[in-house]
C-alpha cells in the first residue's frame, strides 16, 4: 500500500469551505499539498497556500483539525491519501496562482465535486454544523 501525505487548509466563511481545482483536473481539493523534505506540517501548508492562493498564513495561527484517509483520486487502487487538515481564523485575499485554475466556496451540496478524502472532511464539517 502506498500513502500520499498531504496537508490541507480548512478555510471556512459563511458556512462554506474554500476549495481549489488544478488545471486539467475534474475535482476540487482543499488548498494545500505535499511537504518537502524537512518541512513541518505548518511550514509545508504555509508554503503551499502561498504558492496556490497568494495568501501568507501565520504558522502559529494554524490549529490541527483532523486527519482523513481515502483512495487517492486518479491513482491506482490501493494508493491512499492521508489528508492532515489545519484550520485558521486568519483571512487574506484569495486568488488562484501556480497550477490552480479555479477557486470556489463550496457547501455540503457540492460534496460530489471533491476528492474522496475531501468528502470525508466535508462529512465531518457538516456533522459539526461548520458547513451547510
């Protein structure tokens, strides 16, 4: 079994969560990405969010939200993704950058548009009343 280690930002406004879609992809993901050698979760997430959304996060403001595992989208059966999610109360002007083609604020009704691991996050957020 192969595990893809990803970090994700839980960024909620008006009971909707920020999601991004990369060029050439058919599903949305929660902003974030893979860590580089030697990076902590917070360092990797700050770097990825700056690259993808042009928002500079304060690593000290990130709070661990939870971890979700599922089959990785577009990967062979048995390749799993581990999504380590962090929330922040910080706000910044979000704009698509790098490989990001589109950003969107999604509600629970948009659940079918996101990757499997993100669907688990959506379930958890909806159960807690954080997204509608």
